[in-house]
């Protein structure tokens, strides 16, 4: 396989590293949540990429003389569940950011740390 044939894996690595860097390097809580979402998205793309088989069909049994290659639907179903969990996590995280903003008047980590000391 060429590097161009693995473009989805390169996209996974890029999104994962950008999300991880944003999660670690930024002090703004909303930016941290965006980094977490990018990281989650890269994992979703990785699982979907591994679950797809080139030339594979839906796993529906049919009478056929030739052997048929089936794609596994489990990774796709798991990612649908993970997307729902990711949206719920983001909603909870944003609601916590709103409460932190009300309590401390800021959403910057350093300022919150200085206020609470």
C-alpha cells in the first residue's frame, strides 16, 4: 500500500495529535473540550477505517456459488454509540464550564487556580 492509500490513518494521526496538543497546551476550558472532541473524532475514524473491508458487502446471507466477503458491522454500531456518548460528554462539559464561569468569573485554568488558592 502506498502512503496515499493510507490517507485515513494519516488523518487519524493528525487529528489525534492536534486534539492531544490542544488538550494539554491550552488553559481555556472550552478549548480543552474542543481538543477532547478532536481526539474522540480521530478514534472514531480509526475504528471505522479498521471495520471496512474493500470489496466487502453487508452481512446478509444470500444463495451464491462464489464466496462472499462480508464487512463487520460491529465497529460501526459501536461508533454510533460512542458518538452519542461523546455528545453527552460535550454537553456535560460545557454545562460545567458555564457553572465554573458563574462561580469564578473566568474559564482560564490559571486564573481559577490562583482564585482558589
